[in-house]
């Protein structure tokens, strides 16, 4: 029985034309091979699975190939077949993670001076070169700077910042970019066709997104899903095989968060957990979706090309309009903090549920980000007209009824004093005074307060001028707390005094608060107290 070979090994690129998504690098190397202007040392950098080691092996074959084809190795000559099989002693691939000592580099340097025995050039491929120690780098400097004519160094690393500048200056550096999702999906479809795997387009896009720019990761995921299922490989089967929530569940959970529906959000979290889905993968998908919403919210036109693909464009557009920018930034920070704490957490489920609860109910937190999220949401609703401040309900004075066991009043008893007529305070404000005042003060208000003052009859804050007193009627207690600050009241007083030409005092009140005891009730209570005093005097 033949041994099964992993897909990423079986479909490793054999020529520069097979390398996906690195046209700038491969074309330059092919041109150098055709013109004979090769360097003595190359440094390949980039994230994992982007083709660094594969390109290094292709370059090692190309410089030793006896019949090159437009800069590509023929893969048919004796040199190409020997290098592919790993039997060529003149082409060595060294793992710097396990051979990072100075003694290993000294042995390499001593062997490098000998001419190759099987091919034209001796090639050293040092993978993960950033793992070498400082002394090993120093031992490598001289041989890289002035190598023999038959020697070629190809260094590969994923962490360029750890490579000393003295090594960088002696190499030609090529940066391998992350492979786009479209290129990964197309390659997966090609491999699936060669392997007789019925791969759906949606499943290919999901695998390409999960690969995160690495072709090797995409092929490994395809290999895993294809071996775990039979029949057509769809997106739902990919989600089940890899233990992730999926687009539909993430979108529905985000809709519950937008509605501040904590009950249904927790119920969905419980169902996802019962199905065996990983909480870390769920929060990672929520973070990707939140990032897409934030990108589309801040850049509606250009953001379409920047989406990660966790959901369709229509779904992202529908959800983006339900969040403010401040809410999305707060949610992203919450998700990142929760995922960062998973490594030292004893209960990932509880941490994930607390994160979702905080996203559903920003009022549970009193930090600056939570307040800013609530304020930006209110400002955007005010700007679009979705939010209308409720008019304060008029409190009618309840009629006073005497108690049943109270003795009737004598006819000659003093009648209760009549309620004094209250002279209404005349509003001396000129026409359009409040609207003009709002326009003037909005120029100096901070952004978090500006949305509460608007030149409309339904704004959260309305001004009523009574003599020299300007009363700011706030729609609720929260707005009162924000407005009733010395710097805000002094600003309004200064602008109002300048417009009226006299000193104006400013007071902020909550228009929805229950009024204190009315004047009529107070008079009746005073009358009752006076009668009790008269009775006490007569008894004495």
C-alpha cells in the first residue's frame, strides 16, 4: 500500500511559474537567471506558507539545471531529479532552529570552500535564519560577504527584524506578500479537481479566508476537511469539521448585539457551546466581522475591497448601519482583551459570555469607551432623526379629599385660605432666541455634548427663558448629568447674556422628574397644621 502524501507536499511548486501570488519575486529571479546576473546571497522574508522555501528550492535547481526553460528548471535533467529527491550533497537545507550554534556555522563554513561534486554550484538554504545566535551570525558574516564562486546562500525568515543589519546588507532581499483569498481559492479548486474532491465555491472561499494569506495552511485545511467528510464539501461541512461557528451564527449573534438583546445572545452562545464549537474561534470570527463593519462604516466605498470575507457584502452592509463607530471600536477592544486573556483563563466559556454581555449592554461599564459608544450612538440617531426625545408628561395635581374619620368642620370655622393666584412669568425671549443661541454655543461645545444641543424643536435640551433665568430642560437624567456641569452652564450663560444684553442665570433640570408637592397641596397641608394648632390651644 502506497503511503499517503499530504497535499501541501504533493502540490509543492516545481517551477517559478507554479508559485502563486508572488509575481514580483519570481519574475525578478527568472530575469536574473536568464541574464546570468545572480547574486551570491538572497534573503527571502514573509509570513508562513507564502512560498519562501519552495522558491529557494526552485532557485537551487535553476542555477544547476543543464536545460533551463525561460529561467525555470526543466525538472527532467539529472541535476533537477537529484535535488528533488534530496540525494544531492551539494544542495543542503539547514534548519536554523535546531542548528543555531556557532559550531554548526563553523562546520558549514569549513565545508563551503570545497567545490561541488555533483552539480555546478553548492547551495545552502538556511530556513528560519533569525533563530541563529549572535555568535553564529558573526561566524557567517565573512563567508557571506566574500563566498567562493561556486557557493550560493539562500536565507529564509518570517521575522526580519531579528536578522542583524550586517547580514541584511550582504544579501538581496525579496519580500513575499500574503497571498490573496482569490488566488488561494483558485489554487484550492485546482488541487480539488486533481484529487477528485467535490469542493463547493463557498467552501473554497471559507478555506481561503481561514488560511490567512498562507497557501500551505489552505491546503492543509482542505486535506483535513476532505478526509473527514464524504460527498460534496460545502461551507457548512467545513464549519462542522473545523469546529467553528460559521457565517450565519456570527451574523445572527451580531444582530442580537445590535438589538441589545442579551437574552437571545446568551441563548445562542449556549447552543454554540453545546455543539462543541471553540469559544476562541467564535470570538475570532466576531472580531473579523467587527473589523469588517468598522472598515465599511468608516470607508463605505473603498472598504468593500478591504473586507476579510467573513460574511457577504450585503450582510456586512446591513449590519454596519446598526452600529456607531464608537460602539465598533469598543467592541473590538473587548474582543481583543478577552482573546488575549484566554491563555491564562480557567473558563473560556464564562469569559466569552461576559464579553458578549458587555457588548450587548454598554451601560454596565462606566469607562470612557463605554460612555463614548453610548454618546456616539445617540448623536448618530439624533442626526438621522431615528431618536425623538419624549415630551415630559404633565403632572396633574390630585384633588385633596378629606379623610373619612375626620370630623366635619364647623360652620364658623375659618375657611381654608384660597390658593394664591400665581402670576405667570413672562418669557421675555425674542423670537428665535433659543435657536440662535444653540447655533452660537455649538461652535464651542465638546463633541460629546454637541449632539444634545440642536436647533430643532425635538432636541434633547430645550431652553426656556423666565426673566433673567434660562432653564435648560433635559429629556432625561442621563442628559442632565452631562449638561449640568460648570463649564457647560457658564458657556450657555455667557452666550445668552451677550445676546440679551443683561446678566442671565442658567439652570439645568430634568423635565421627566416628578414635580415636588404642588402649591395647592402645600396650602392645604398648611391649613391642616393651623387647625391642629387652634385645637391644641383651645384644649389648654
